[in-house]
């Protein structure tokens, strides 16, 4: 890892190339069109699926003369699009650029503007998927179309993929594809995707661009308590609901130990260098106080986490049930999975057992090498106050599936954001929105970045 990330990134400034004149000309229109296509993923197969969005992407690619494949995964409505742009140098490994077409559901009554109208107000596109992640989908679609219009052939083969089902764990998307269609990713050694590259303004002359180099693993668990069923009016010292409630409270209130992974250490060092002050994870409150709203994401990457999310017990008001269950969303840092399980097991009272529901690996990639250098050059060419830094994302992405093919994955679809925008609240939140100028910035950076590889 670099000892002085800020200095290293500035050294790459001269490596950048000029972006295509029209690369940012239609990204706003493409993102708006995609948001207007409802691809809500309820996680139970009841949603509309991604077929209409996949048809749109396919049509836009073919309109530009780009060969592509619109594929189905587990059903007709679970669809995506894959396109391969062959590079001039066959000795170079291929790069995958990917995004997902599905979004989490939205209740229109809760929103200022309809979540699937993609209205533009105050310089922002409002709508479900504006940041997660129709913005990235539109950005890479704009990139591909601009290359086709300008006759660009990159040195390195580029594989584009617009995927289904990321918002429900990727079983019907990237997880299915790596098992059943691995040939789509032949020759790919590195990938870039979501939740990375967005700006964090610390001062007027200091902006960090958070590149996702790591993501926490997933351990979704079930707590099961058993007891003696009986009448609700009786004294019951073996009540399954009481046992479960004690366990849920213990897990929900537990403070996990701080854990300094390489990515966390490098992030703290980069923030310290940028601000000219010594920060430490030993004082997380001081560290997070420097980060504004993005602190809720960063704070979740300083330790393992476990949150109770669902409860199920009983069937009648005056009947004590014989069993009760709770669902726990556990997330672990790279290298800290065993600690998560041990900590939770130690919190459980007698009569409560732990069962696994979903497992997902943690990832961590090095923040060094030509790919990282190219990111730095592209960012600084568009923003002289910008410095890319590594960070860990607390959620999960399609990178988990692609990494099983031996692909090293990063999150890098850049956005220049207003300092006052609570970006972390946009993910799965009400009134999700993205600045139009930020999208245009991202399209230019991506063009500089990818063509320089």
C-alpha cells in the first residue's frame, strides 16, 4: 500500500488524455429514460423485472452500431445486456464495466416528485435509481455510444454488462451468470462497478473521490428460540418470545471492536493527509466528524455490524407460542468473519440458537497499479482539487460474484457532488436524486480513464 496516497495520485495527473467532445452530451437523457422504466425488485419475484430496461439498453447500443446480447437468466423478465468491444492489443487482459438495472421499490406518496417520472428540479434528476444505479447504467451507455460515434477502439478489450437482480442478492443476475455464462467474461482480469468514485468535499480546495477497493461480507442469520406454549394468562418461565427478545436486544445493542483493515488504514491516512491533521480509528468520533453525512457509510466500515431486521412469533393474542424467530443482518470486514460469529454466539442466552441463512464473501483489492493510476489521472484532469482514496463499502455488490472468476473488482463510476448533498441518504432513500452536472462530469472521467488503459 502507498505510504502517501495523496502525493502518488497527484503524480499521475500528466497521464490523462482529453475526453471525447460529445461523451457527456446525452448522459442526462439516458439516465432519465432508464429511471422512467420501473424495475423494482421486491426480492420475491413479484416485481416487473428488468426486461424493458434491457430492451432499452439493447436498442440504444444497436442504434449506435454496437453488437450486443440481450440475455435471460432464470426467467423471461430477468434480463440483462452484454457487449464486448475488442481492443487493439490482444495481449492486454479485458476490463469489465458493469451496472445493475434493478432498483429497490418506492412509495410515490412519500416522494416530493414521482419516483419513476425522472423530473429535473434544482439541477437534479429525481427518481428511484438516480444513484443506485441508473446513473451508472446511463453513464456507461453514454460512453459506449460515444465511442461508436467517434470510431474509438480501446487498446484493451472492454466488456460492458447491464445486470439484473443485484438488489436481491444477484441470484438471478451475476450469481447465475458466473455459474452458467462464464464465457461472457473470458479474458477479464479486472472490473469496475458501483458505489465508488463519488466526491466528498472536505474543504473548498480539498475533495476526495472514494474508490471502492473493499466490501464487507454478508452473514444473514436467523435466531430461533423455543419454549413452552401455553395460555397467555398463566405465569410462564419458559417463554420463547422473552428469550428471543433478550437475544435481539443483546445483538442490536452490541458494540463490536474496531478493526483496522488495510483499506481502512489507507482511508484514514488519506483523510489525515488531505486535512493536514492526525486522525485515528482509535478516536472514531473525531474521524467521522470530519466526513459529514458520508460518515454513516464510513462508520459502518470500522467494525463488524449486526442488526435485527425481522421478527416472527405467535398467532393469537392470548396464546404464548412455543417458538419465536428473528432475522439478523450481519456484515463482516475482510478477515473478520469468525469474530462476527463468535461475538454473536457469545451474546445469545440459553435456549436461543443461531442458523445461517445467506453467506457472502468479503473483498479487498490493492489500491495500486496502472488501473488505480489511471483513475487518479482522470479525476485530477477534471477536478484539480480531487484526490482518489480507497474505502470499504458496507453493503454488497455484484463484485462478490465476479470475484469468484478471479476478477479483481473496484467501485468507480465517478460523480462530482454538491458539498451539501447527503449522498449516503440517497441509497434506497426517499427523494433519491443526482446532479446533472455530476453525471456529465462522470461521463468525461470514465472516458479519460478507460481510454488511457
